[in-house]
C-alpha cells in the first residue's frame, strides 16, 4: 500500500512540475519557434485571447511558398533573458539564428517581446508592435494654412472657365 501511495504521490508531483513550466522564457521561445515556421495554429496558445484574431489574419496572408520555405529553416533560439517588470508583466530578449538548409543563407537577430501573466499563465502581448493601439498614436499635425511657397503657381492657360 505504501508503494502505491508513493507512486501516486510521485505522479502528482511530476504533473504539478510539468504544469508549472509556464515561464516567460519558455513562452517567448515557443512563440518565436512557431512564428519563424508560420505555425500560427500553435501560436494561438501563446498569445492573449484578444490577439488571436490578428494571428489568424496574418496566417491567411502568408503565401504558401513562404510557408513551404519555412520548413527548410534551421532555427536556434539562445540567450532568452526575461526581465519581470511586476507580477503580471515581463519583457524578454531572444537571440535568434536562422539558417536556410537549402542555400546555407544565415541570419541572426535579436528580438524583444512583452509578455503578460493572466491567472497563472504567461502570454505574449504584442501591443503596438503589431499594429494594436494605433489610435493612441499622436496624429501628425496638418497645417491649417498653406505657405505661399508651397502653392503651385497657376498659369492662365491651365484655368478652365465654367458656366454658371
């Protein structure tokens, strides 16, 4: 009986540990892994519910050729470092290396992404980087009056008379 109880306790402990692997670093790495390969269905689990429609739209806009080419990518994500801003916000920096297996073309980049904790789970929070909150951006000032030098000179031959 003690062996069975120990076995059950071990399984429960392992289950609790595996569910607790939702760290900002893991979510950022998973997000970039799926994003680089255009696996937008898997991204849905990484992003906030209100942002999922955006990634569905992006998925519909990616050409099939690009999706096929993404299968030839060797992806390496390293040095994932997250700064916990507070209990619900984090900012993560990742070094991403991509190599095309067919052409051996390589690209390295550093990506920064914000995450938000909802309940006990971390999610990518794309924010303004993906076009959200565009209404909050200050509008460019539109001049109320044109300066004289900005006006195009009108020549008499270009003026058309109209009948009233």
